[in-house]
C-alpha cells in the first residue's frame, strides 16, 4: 500500500468509521479550545448583559429577596433562582464581574463542556457520520455568545445537554435533576417538557412520570425557597413570565410580519396554537408510531401505571431526536428570538439535519442558511424569511425522515 493510499485509508476510517468517532471528536474539541483562546485574546469583548447580571447579584447579596426589587442597568431580574446562584459564584470569582478575562475563560470551559456533551449525544444516538462533528465549531455567532457576550443561556444549554445524556444512558433520576437545574436558569427549557414527558412515560410509566414531575417542581422550588417565602408571586411573575413581550427591534425571527402584527395579542395566540398543533401532530402521528400509536401507548400506560407504557426500549437515539424536535418546534413558533437564543439549538442542527432524508448538500445548505440568518444584524425581511424557511424545511424533513430516530 502506497503512502497516499494508506493516508486515504486512515482518513476514511477517521471520517466514517464509528469506532474512531472519539478520535475525530477529540481533535475537534482540542482545536476549538485553541480557537477559543485566540478569540478571547484578540477579539474585543462586548458588554450586553454581564454587567446587569453582576449588579442584580450584588443587590441579592446585600439581602434583597423580593424579586421585583432586584434590578440592574438593563432592567429587573427575569430569570429563575438557579441563574442567581450561578452568578453569585461568578460574582465571587471575578471580583464582582470586573475581571472580564477570567469570566471569559470560565465561559471557555463551559463551551468546551457543552461541545463535549454534544459529541457524546451524537455518539450515543449513532446514525451520523463521524465527519459531521467537524460542522460543530463553525458557528461564528455561537462563539460570540459564549466568549464575547457571556450570556446566561449557555449555562441552561449545558445543563439540558447533560440531562439528555443522562436520559440516553438510562439514568433518569439524575437526568431530571439536571433538567431541573437547566430550568432553574432559564424558562426556555420548558420547550423540552413535551419530549421529557413522552420519554419518561414510555420508559417508566405513569406513576414514575408523575414522580419525576414532582421532583422537577420541588427541586426548583427548593432553589427558589428564600424568594418564594419573601413574595412568591413576585418571584413567579418575574422568573416565569409567559406573557413577556420582547421588543420588535431585537428579534431575529418573524421580522417579515411587521411590528404592529408582531406585537399584537392575536399574533401571540396564533403562534401558541401553531406550537401546540405541531407538538400534537408529532405526538399523534410519529413519536409513538413504532410502538403501536399514541392511543395504544396511552391505554397501556393508564391500565398499568406502574409499568413502562412502551414495549420497545426507549433508545438513546429516540431520546435525543424527540428532545431536539420538541425544542425546534418551540423555536419556530417563538414570537421573538434574540441573538443569544441561537445557543438553544445551534449544536443540535447537524443532528436534526441527519434525521432527515435530504441529500447531504441540502442538509449542509439548511445549516448554512440558519447560520447566515443569525449573523445578520439587525435582522431583515430576508434574513428572517431564510430562517423561517430553513427551520420549517428542517422540521418537515424530520417528519418525513426519522422522527423517532434511526436506530
């Protein structure tokens, strides 16, 4: 075998043979770590919300427990208690937020943890060529969110990724605690709740699913206990405000509908109905298809509530696919997406694309179109349209592809 043929052979193994997945993934993780250090060193930091996080934390550390009175330069605290506990630690480590380089290094570690968890999810699920992990470090916007903006979304994403890994490997109790931690940082994690209930019900049955739901609520309440005791309504209204309306000028999606429509309650209702309808459609027609259909699964689960509702194993592939699909549906029908919200699904996009039957070039084109849309600032009619079409095509491809996973 010539040297060229030998190199081609080993390259093929590295890129396509699942036995060598972690070899390639390790190179990607190491390379992205080095790249992140270059970003931190040479690209200027941009202040957006970090100062507000620190000021709000300072107000809390001075003894304020009424959530309605915890405010900062950009407004009141609107995140659950886990956010505050994390930033209390960051406040102590970074000299009340003044040591920005150290904060960036902490977020650099968080990014590498998130990237490693993403690779783990891909590996456990299977059905994806090794070389697809090469797409993960290519997002300009995602690096900016972590290293140059220090957004709290990054913590919620890492916790929910860890939860998915736990559910994939059958450690459901640990998964629920990690999921609770993610939800305690940002209420956007609620987008995964339909998938969580589906997977728990299928694998564990009705009674165990109720136990997990109680654990989720109770652990979040425990983290927020001082604030709930002080003024429970102020806490719930601030941390889980489902009626919150974001400004039109900052949105990445739905720019094409115009500001008047965008801010109208009728538009909010239409999006909510669309969200519910698509979740219902996936639940009724695809997520339970391999196990006899939704009514068969429900009947089995209700008649024997202490047993799994599914006869077939709930695979790692199924868990990741359903979780990511539920999140994508929520993102499509969100009235407003800010630029940091791209972190909610940026690392999921290659996985989702490879759960469609589209040609490889079409898959890459969809990922590229979505990345383009999130890098146009401010968003335009065109960029928002591209984002909607690409997300919709991705979801449609999931429907006609492998909505319950390949494995």
